[in-house]
């Protein structure tokens, strides 16, 4: 049975903590748990920006990076807790690139001898209890990972947002979360902020099936798609669901948008985007196989309607590992999510041994419209064929908490890119490979 609805917002996702971890007991009975990880990765990309093997560009690179995380979770009382998570890296990156930090070395060779910067990735307080509203409820405030439903429209789990969440369970199984997110603060005496308001509801029909909804309002004052001056008033309405019956899983997600951009100096721009996903899978241990379909609307010319599905996404994996993750999507945006794109995919994953996990996926990708860009600017293309991508991922557990991994993808470039980025010349294929080792504790 297909069940429509939504999953609750994901927030404050700490690293996995081994089951035999013992929390320290601080003064007054506060339980303090420490977690973290150390990760080292190397990567090589080719043609991910220009689809041109004859020219070296920013889309052809090889480098190593590192990340260190150290988190402290304090359970002060059964109802009150807080968390601080520190991460090495700049304010807009996950970790740091080797050799990118100015060193202090002296003498003939003056490069190197540096330390990595550290930033606050999470810092939040949460209080819960039935005494707040007479039913189970919580309030949470601070900086935390935030995702609306399954992240089709909004996903900021990479670095997080400043947020206030209020959750309530008025009846058993029904959860409502009201949120406000402050994304940008301009002058504190002018109307030039970007703020997100919303509500997410989910209902557990049974232990295997969930239904729900989400409604989000974005108020971006004097800011729209990088432009200064226009005001964005966007509504996103979503429903999604998932169910699992005897090893067969089914998930659906759909979002529709309305609203406008005003103060443009001309006619208002109407927001008309939408997107949908449908996934099915079957598990027969240790193998899981699945198929999926996704569609995100796009523009075909400049007009008074913004038909591209408007998104706000983090710099992370959304569906394919090369397309959209490292290359621009068909709306011209790297990490833009499901925009001006539709796909069908087949996947398989398995625990090959107790220590080895692997997955493989094949994606057939096409543009929703023969157009590269959105309402603001773009190029008409002679083809919608984005290409076929093959992605693979392998994880090998070397020891407790220690994992070596390899992730790779190859995009067989379609004719869409000939006009989109090559000016009519044949586009070359793009690929990316990354491997690394991570110790989690």
C-alpha cells in the first residue's frame, strides 16, 4: 500500500557512539559523553566544470584533505541537554585542504608548519517534558543541522543553521515541529534579513509506515538568487511517506511551490516550481536492490514565472555522485539539488562480509527542459540528454571504529553539455574518485 506523508525534521545528528561507551558523571549528576572522528581523504576529479579534457581548469584537480571533530553532549537532567561539536576547517568547508593554510616555516623553504583552524559546528540546548504544554513537547535552540522532511527542498545538514524548534506530540504517534531559521542578518535596523518559518507534521500509522506533511515560508528581504534589491516570498508545500512490508520498501516525496519575487523594478516574478521522487526497494539479506524516479521542474526561457524548482541545499551528496554534486545541474547550479532534471535509477547494496560493504547505482539523466539555467539567465540546448552515470562505494572496516572507503562516479556526458558548456563542441565525460580512512569514537 502506498502511503503519502512526511518524515520529521532531522536535527542534531551526532556521530555513532559505540555501545560500550561509558558516559562521565560530572558534578551534580550531569552525564557527559564525548564523541568525534578523525578523517583523511584523497580525491581526483576530471572535467567536472567544463567537460573539456583538452583544457586544465578548476574541474581537474587532485588533493588531500583532513577533518577532525570533537563533540560533547551533556545530559544535565532527564529533560534538559546540550551539545557542542567542534570541527576543523573554515566557516564554509568540511575540513581543510592539505597545504592550504598559511604556514610559519622559515629559512629557504617557507611553506608548511601550520595548524588547522577550528570552528563551532553545533551548539544547542534542548528541554523536553510533558509539563510544557500538558503533552510531550520540546524546545530546542542554537546552531544545529536542519533538514525539512527528506531534504528535497531544504537540507542544511552539512554545516547547519541558527534555529529555534518547538515540537509537540498532541496524540500518540502524531508529531508536530514548528521552526524558525535565521539564514542571513543584514543591518539590524533595516528589513534585509532572510528568515525561514515552517511546520512539519508526521504520523506513524504503524511501526513500518509514516505519513505527514510540511509547509515552509521563506522571507528573503532584498535578496533573491544572488541579486540585491528584490524580495522573495516563497511557499513550499510537501507531502511524503515511507512504508516497509516484509522486506519491500516504498517511499514517495512531492513538493509544490508558490509565491512571488517583488520589488524587481518591473513585473513580479511568480514562483511555479515543483519536484517529486518515488523509490522502491527489496531486501533479502545481505543484499538490497532498488529502483527510483525523480523529477525537478525547470525553466525554458526568461519570463515572469520562475518554473525551476527552488531549493536550498548543502554541499553534500543529494542523489548522483558526479552530476550535481561536482558538476552543475541542468539549471546551472552546483549542489542545487533536483532542478530541471529527471532521472531513473537502479541500485544494489550489500554487506559482502562482516567487514566489507559495497553499493552500485546506475542513473539515466535528462533535463526537464532543453535549457541550461533558470529564469534569470540561460542557454537553449538542442538536446535534453544529460547522460548516464555509474556510481560505486566501498567501505572496509579495518578495526573497531576504523573504516577505509572508496567512492567513485563516472558520468558519460550526453549532448546536453555540448551546448550548455562547450559552445556546440562535443562534451567529454566527467569523473570523480575519492578514498580515505576515518576513525570514529
